[in-house]
C-alpha cells in the first residue's frame, strides 16, 4: 500500500471518529436543548469558521467553483441526512437505526460502480459485508416496532450514498475548505426556523460544548470528504465508516455507563478485522503492482 493511500485511510477513520465525538456531545446536549437548536448553533459555528478561512485566503472568489452545482446539491443532501437522522432517532431504537443506516456502504459501492464505473472487486465487497455483519451482531437490531422512523433511516441511506457519489464527481482537485463549507450553511438555514422556535438561552459554560460540537463537525466534514475525494478508489475507504460505531461503544461505556455484552466483542472483532483486511489487501495489491513493473 502506498503511503498516500494509508494516509487517506487514517484520515477517513479520524473523520468518522470526529462524527462519533459530535454524536456523543449531541446526545449529552439533547438532554437540555432541542436538536434543531443544537444543529443550528453548531452548524453556524462550522460555517463561520470555514467562510472566514476561504475569505481570508482567497476573498469572495474563493467560494466559486466549476463544480458549484454539485457542491450545492451535496449540501442539500447533507441537510436532508440530518433531518432524516433526527426523525429516525426519535422513532426507532438505536440498534435498529444502525442496522438500517449502516447498509450505506453497500449502496455507495453499488452507485460508484454503476454511475462512475469504479472497480470494486470481491475482496472489497467482502470487507464491507463482514463489517456490516459485525455492526448487526454488535447493535442487535430487532425491527419489532415498524413505523415511519425506518423510512427516514432508509432515506438517510440513499442520501448518504448519493452525497458520496457527489464528492467523487466533484473530484480531488477542489480547494479543501470548499469540500466542507456548503453543508453547514444549508444545515443552519434548514434548522434555524425550528431552532429559534424552541430556543433555550445558552449559559457561558455551555458555549464551550457548542464550540466543541462545531469543531468535531468541521473535522468530520473535512477529513471524510477529503479522503473520499482523494482516494483513487472509493471502495478502499468504504468499510471504515463502521469504525464510528466502535467509538459509540467506547463513549457509551466511559460516559454513559453502557456495559458491553459478549456479542459486542464479537461485533468489534469483525469490524476491526474487516478494516485490517482491507489495509492488508491494498498493501498486497500495491506490492504486486510494483513487482510487475
């Protein structure tokens, strides 16, 4: 495996880790504030930071891009994801939510192969499948109380995969903060009416929590998007989305007292094994390619 590929895999894992940290903070803050208020404030922090970054470095012209339509479509898709996730969370068990939404890597690979003609290969399909089996064992979805929450989760899967395709279409040569600036702007616009309607004054001590949430959102946006855009084949980083649930287990134990059951460890072994297998397989393929030259 080339050093560049390994660097992008690590960056992808760090990005999903940032999202896991944001989810944990969000769960803690949701006990006091409404979801729309949290998303409104956190996304505005992220948007202001990225807008300032672009403006200071490149001025107003820095916001323009030959792929601007794709950026805006992706931003709309990300806003839809946040809406669907929130509505799904509120209606179905977390385990069932993971059981549905973590099918996204399968659909992403199928869309990448069909629309962009990228090679996937059975090794990569296997890694994604094994990782998903690990998620199912770990989360233990039951799907016992079917309701509209499952439709929201399914819609989130379609939007997650579609936005990944949009990232690949935008390409690897885009200015870094442009990958992340438009989604928080749209999320802020989308959630502001509901956030203001349910607004609760934020004491100074909690401003730090909102700032941290915004920082994790920025980190997740930039690192996952950058790694997806830059990696030479999307299938390489697809299984690493599952690492997000590992952090969910760790934070659940350390912060919320959720004690893992024996099946948790089986799921963790499968998820981590799928990731390590992908790294090993890409390393072997890289060595074989360079030996043949």
